[in-house]
């Protein structure tokens, strides 16, 4: 058996696909592509398919990962081609390779946020020493968190409709910041309701800043 990690993009109409729908779509695509998948044992057997960091509904991404367990070897280029032939619109396999980093090694994600605000407004917002927001706990309660230290490698670029903000955020099992928290906090800071933003995930990284592969 071999564990293989496929890097794929999820853009366009596929951004409206929930994670549950994505799992179902990928399972069907793998079967149509005639991939020699390993199935779990037991009464309810199912293919071994896992995702490192499920994407929120409505978000797009240029770097998602899906891990498969194969019963026999298959050339990676053939695997990618077969997956693309079976994928619906908006999903595209970019590469395939052996798994080098465990899912627990995932540490952060880089995003591009297209906001209806000026560069000056966003920069003033980021000058705050702290940005306190409420975050849901694993037990279902709410707690105050300061998200300002979590906003790393931030850059802003003016656009016709506002600005694009590129930012790296924590993305792991213990401390994840959803880009929607930034959108909500910025609206509160500017004292106005902001139109929905476009979110594009650009990459996933390990703890030392290396690409998650």
C-alpha cells in the first residue's frame, strides 16, 4: 500500500460545494478514474480518502490536498490525468506525490482576501495593537481571542473595487483563524457593513514555513 497526496484547486462554481459534497464528489471521481484504492476493512467498507484542511463554503483555493491510499503503484502523471478526466467543473488535480508531511504537521495557510475597503482603511485597521474577536470553542461556547498576532505576512494592494489583502493565518488542529473573522472585525472597525469578500487560498504550510506536501 502507498499513501499518495494529490494537490488540487477548487475554483469557480466549485466554491459552492460543501466539504461533505466534496468528499462525495471525490469518492465518485476516484471510482470513475479506476484508481486502485485501498478500502477500509469491516462491515461498512469505504475508500481511504482524507483532506488536511477543509475549505469553508464559498471559498476558492489554488492549493488543496487530498490523501489516498493505493493498493498498487500507479505513475503520478497518470493518476493526475485520470482524476482530471473524472473531475467536474471547478476541480483540477495539479500534482501527485508520496505523502511527505503528516496531517498534524499542517501549521498555516496563505489567503488573498478581496475586500471592499481602501488600502488606507485596512492599514489603519492593522495598526491596532490588538483585535479582540469572539471564537467558538470545541465545547460549543464562545471565548475572546486577540487575532492581531495571528495575522502574519500581511500585504495590501489596491484594486478597482477596494483592495486585495494577502495574509498568512494559523491553520491547525489547536488554533485556526477563519478569514471571515478578519472581514467581520474590519466591518466593526469601519462601522459599516461590508459586502461579501472573495477568499482565495493560495498555499498550505508546515510549522517552519515549508510548503505542505
